[in-house]
C-alpha cells in the first residue's frame, strides 16, 4: 500500500505515511476514501509523512483536483484542522508547497516542514507521541523488521 494511515482519536490526529511511488490515481483515490471513513473526523489534525516517498510522480493537475475535492469537503462545516507535511526532499517539499497555494482557501492551517520534529512541534505533539508515531510508521512500511 503506497499510503497508510492511522487514526489517533485520543490525540485528534491522523498520521499518513506515503511510501515509494504513489501515482496520481492512488493519491486521489486514497484521500477520497479517507474522507469517507466514518471514523475520520475533519477536525482532526493531519501529519503527512513524505520522508519515504517518491513524490516526483505527482502532477500539478492532481494537486489542483485534490484542492477542489478538499474545498468541497469543508463546505457547510466549521471544522478546522492543522495539516503538517514532512517533506525533506526538494521535490516533495516543492510539490507540497504548490498544493498549499492551490488549497489556500480551504479552511485549515497548512504548513510544510523539512523535519518531523518541527512539524510535530507545530501540531503540539509530545516528543513521546512523535517517537511512537515514528516507530509505528516504520512498522507499517516494513512489518517484518520488528
């Protein structure tokens, strides 16, 4: 699975991990399914981890389509969340910033970071929680490495 997610309802957080090459279709399908998940709450903060992805495959068209989809998700709602994207590589950082521009009118706070520590601090996550999320993300990517 190129994108996995973990709901952390007690922390009002969703951790999303992108791994390897994620096609535009996989990207769009995944996020549309996430927003249809009955356990998902639009007011949850999102931590999007792009440290293990090859984001060069993302097109501007897909980012624009995703921004349109997200605008539709927040019509008639007062939900506000924070979205922190961890993107250490230049290409993924640039694409995330491009998406930030495309989604400027979506009612959330969106920020792109090169380091997970800065993203977790911005979200107000504890160091212990971030360490646990890092371990879970690694396990989700390579379950045989436990």
